[in-house]
C-alpha cells in the first residue's frame, strides 16, 4: 500500500493527470517463484546441481500498469532471476512501455502501437518464458527455449506495431512487427558466459539492430492456432581477448579477437491445439548465421593476422501434450530434439534429444507447486566449465521442483 | 382425463425446467452506447484482446469467482476456468492487459457494472436492474 501511495502520484505527474483518476486505473501485480534443481551424471547451470542439487533457481517480478487516458496503457515491470551461475538476482527493467490502441481502423481491422522496452513475441511462449504460472512444466522445452538465452531475446527497446484482422469464416489473423536494439553486458550474463566458456573473454558485445515479427492464425477450427515467427539480429560484434584454450585452433592465447555475425536469422513455426482440457503444442526452430573471426594465428612461425569464416545452423523441435485432469491437477509429457552444425574453421555437429514429464498442482488460484523429470541423451545443453570433473556424460537426467505465488 | 393429466404433467415439467435453466446475458453500464456485440467482439473483450470500446474508453471486465453463471461464461468462451485465468496472467505480466475485476456474487457484479462506466459483465438475466444495459451477442 505504501508503494501504491508513492507510485500513484508519480505516475499521475508523468502523464499529467489528477491523482484520483490515476488511482482508479492503477493495478499492481507480482510473482515469486522458488525452485530446486537436481541432476544426475552431469551438472547444468551450476556444478552444484549434480548430486546435491541447487536452490539457485528463482524468479520474482513486480509490475504496475495504468490506463491514464483513453486508448493508452502504460506500465513497468521490475524483475530478477537466478539460474545457477547466471543472472544472480540482478534487478532489471523487464518491460516498460506504452501501448496506444487506435481501435478499429477499418472493418474488422484493429491497430495498436507500442513503444519502450517490451517482451519480444517469438514462437508460442518466448514472451511468457519467465511466467511459471502460465504452464504445467517447470521448464519450457529447452531445445527451442534455452534458458541460457533468456536475457538475449527476451525484450528489446524499440517500437512494435500490432494488427489484428477478423477474417470471417477463415478465423482471424494477428500480425506483429517490431524493431529496436538492446545492450549486452560484456562482464556478466548469459552471452558473456558463452564467450568465456569457449575461451574468448569479451570486452564488448554489441548488436546494431534487432527486428522481427509474427503472423498468428486463429483458424476456424476451435482451439487451433498456427504461428510463424522471424527474428533477425544484424551486425553483432564481439571483441575481446583469447584466454587459455583458443576457440579457433591456432589462434594465440592472450591476443585480441573480433567476432562478427552480419545477420542472425531465427525462425519458429508453431502449432497449438486446445480441446477441452487437452493442449497439444509443437514447434520447429531453424537458426542460421555466419561468423567471421579476426585474430592472430601462430603456425610454428611468426604470428600473422587472419580472418576465418564459418556458417552455423541449428534445427530444433519439440512436441508436448498437457492434460488437466482435475481443476487443481495438470500433467504434461513431451519430447524435444536439437541439432547444431558448424562448418568452416571447425566442422562440428552436436545432437541431443530428451523426454520429459511434469505435474502441476494448483494449491489456490495464486499458488502452485510443480515437479518435472527430464531424461536427456546428448550433451548439447551442457557446458564443460559447469562440470565438477570437466567431462560430460552422454546420458543424464534432471529433476526440478518449483513453487510460485502471484497476486 | 388421462390425457389432461399428462398435459398437466408436461406443462409442470416445462415450467420447472424453465425456472432452473436461467438465461444468462451480457450487461454493460447503463450509459454505454453499445447496442450489441458480435461473437468475436464478446470473446475479444473477455479474453483481453480488445481493451477499448469503439469510442476509445477503457473496457473493464467484471467476473464472478465461480458459480453457474461463471461456468456458462467459460463455456461460451470455450475456455476452462484455469485457461481463462492463465490467459489473463499472460497479459498482466507482459504489460498487455489489466486483470478483470472479480466479485463474489451476481448482485455485486450487477451493482459494480451499474456504477462503473466501461464495465462489462455476464449474469443471470433475472439479476439485471436499473443502471445496466442488456446487450445481445449475435
């Protein structure tokens, strides 16, 4: 209540309204999740996950949303997350934007525009990936929604246009298009960890622009929707120093490097079908990008500057089925698969697949408990630096418990 | 005599069925300019896809926590109660919507709609009163 008493006048000042009107429109919501993660044969996210388990697995958020004038909605959410060695509960502005609805601009055609920092829709669930209360499983399928990439493609600063079109007997269509950019920390976070893990200490990580969009078709078949999402990051540049074992063979540790990805393309084709208490979802994800690494090479003689190119692609998919057998109980089963290939300086191919089962118990409308088990074949999700002995086993499993409160 | 008895019985059953099968209806604030909703508009407002009325004013969705009218609303929307709530939580925690107002019973719901411009509710027709407008869904 104290926070509300501070927020209302602040918001009112910002939008130039009287306090009473702002108070009428203001809503405050939040959630807290706490998980426990235990793995066998390999560790994931932190060495502690193996054998003893870890509680470094939580999310929390607090938001305030208001409609200060007709058609305009403004809001902000502060969030923090901990996932093993990543994120470490650093509070961030999860989203903070205004949305203006123009309403029906033509027969059956609604237009809205958002500006600020907003969640990127990508696939069926990217914008909901932190919202534990919106799904029966603890983790979204990691083949398509890798938790390590959460802070990379979760939100951008920019503008978004949303168009919905009623199509009569053909159902309805929704079109989203966005563009903007984001900043990456070179000293911590998921992207920093990825570079460090491959022996490339980064001093700067920058992207010129992020743009993308989605088309969603709510088909005439009740409960069936199809979606296509496209995301493009242009001119990603990482600069830093090789440390220890170089990621590119022959490159000299201690020398500088520059890695450029001119275009990163990420596509997801999605289908979701809801029939009474059954929900089936399947998605296919195709990622393609080329990299150029400029560094210093040493092949038994003087060190020489070289540039090496490689092309990379990842194919990933999953299918899952969830059934709510009781107002308080829901169960889920699924399969997921991912294959990554790189050709160029190094030719590599990595494949993994997994089966998972989860159960959710809604204690109340605002408190839930979930459990999930995942059996995995392949080490594509793992990092050597997170293993106590530095080695990765081919077959491993994961057990997760999580509870979430929201208001 | 026998036929008269049968007819009386049928009439009695029909009357009692009518009395237990209450009709539900959509209501809006009495000053609203809305005269009717299409099925798509009805679902759009209740599922948070449409947040403004055609005149640009804010839509305030009012729902019951449970009960027959609530169950019938879910059935009309093609959602279970948990799917409905989850859908709204997705909107609220991504900044795309404001949670519906929840009230304890139909009298409270009608009273809320009667005093709140921009609100929309779904209740047993017999509960409607002055200050709200009944809106047909075609």
